[in-house]
C-alpha cells in the first residue's frame, strides 16, 4: 500500500483525532461536489441519457463495500429470469488508451481492470455470457455496448453513483455495516464521498458481516459467504488447514474485512495489505514463501496473470478464497420490481426462492 494511503486508511478506521485538521479540505470538497452536482441537475452541464434504463449500483464511501459481489449476484439473477442485461464500469486500472472497449472472459486486468474481469469471468464460470464494456466516458461506453448488443434491455452501472453526467433510472447504494460511516465526515477528514442523507430516495442494501445468511428477508440485506480455498494454479500441495499460519495478501478497497474473515475461519493471519487495484509484481511476493498465501478473487485475476509469465514455486502455494453474496428476499423482490417496471416482457414466475 502507498504509505500516505495506508496512514489515511488506518486513521479513518480508528477515527484519529488529528483528522480534524483536514476539516477545511473536507469543506472545500463538499462545496465543489455540491456545485458539480447542481450544474448537472440544473442542466448547466450536459447529461447523457441512454436509450435503455440504467441502474447505478454504488456507495457513498471510499473503499470496498461489497458492491462487486452484489452486482454479480444481481446480474446472475436477472439473466436467469431472461432479462437481457449488460454492465458498464469505469475499468479502473485498465488501459484507458483503448477504452471504451468490451470485456471478454479472455480480457486481462491490464486491459479492462480487475473488477470487470472478475465480474465477467465469475458469470462465465456459471454459464452466463454477460455483455460488458468499460470506459471513463460512460456515454461512449454505453453507445459501444448498445451497438454491439442491440437486444440489451437494462444496463447496470458498476459504481458511478457520483457520476452525474450519466442519467439513471434507479439507484442502489450498498452500505457496509461493519465499517458504517466512520466519523461521518466527507473526504479527506472521513471516508464519505457524499453526505449520509444521499441515501434518501435510493434503494439501500445493507451489507452485514459475521452471518451465514441475510439477517432478515423483510429488509434489503446481503452477506458475503466464503467458499472453499482453490489453488491459484494447478498444484499438488494441500490447502492450508484451519489453525495454520498464512499470509493474507490483498489489494482491495477495505482489506480489513478480508483479514477478519480469515481470522474467523480459524487461520493465524499475517496481514500483507496493498492499495486498492494494486498491480502485483514479483517483488511484492518476495519473502512470502515461508507460509501459504491466501488472497481474494479480485486479486487472483492479477496474480494468475503474473504467474503465467513467472513459473516460480511460490505460485503453487497461493490459494484463493472466493466469496458469494447471499441476498435477502427483499433484494430479490426489488429486482423483480425492476423487471416489471423496465422489462415487462421478461418471464416472471410466481415462485418461492430458496436462499
């Protein structure tokens, strides 16, 4: 992790007293954000409206909130219901010079970013070919997507909640109940991108920790359920056993959740955090050959690519802990309402879901 980023992230987590010194910068950030939002909403700046409905799934905090697993679960459900759905993303960490571009199961993180790779590859592994495109210019990205897949009926925007140049028909906001809202302050004094009242008028999905299933089917909630450890590449080594010491290598927005999950699973965790969307190199793994390494699915898409060009023994002892979003009945009901409202010809069966 970059030193400044690590210091700030740790300060947010413990709500350090010195953060009050950043209050003037937070006020400036708030003023600029409000002005920018007003310019778009008042028509002073142009807003792009797609020819099909757009659902934005995002958050009001910096760092991971569980948004990507939610999108994977939501899109999988929509696809199984016959909805012609597609996804757009900024493609952070990808090659901006070649964007906008489509995301394929064979795309690499260097081309399109790690999260788009994870989304498309996860759904492809379940037999779904998801139309997806990435690009900082959301209008051009959507135009490319619709030109390539004219049958699309609904577009899900991975993040972009604060991208007011894109008109949206619905908003889903993920709130991580483990982190909450910290000190309730905007960047950089706190980790809020927008004030808490931004949740008003949006569908809020509450991400709860330490549960194996959603807390209540009557509330829009989700939990992340850990899967089995899978080798990064074919290996004859057994996976690390519960109770053993492991290196936890993570370059995600909120690595503390990943480290906590491993601890709760019974591992003796040696934390090795990196910055969000970190581009791993061999140097990052130097000195980590004494213990098995466990990483996230998001990090694995980059580490797997690194392993292809560097057949080193350490890659045979790297393990991937996948997580899957388990959604409450209320979230599926909200998805059904989306289909009824925007895709009325999609098949909707009166059925009881088992979660």
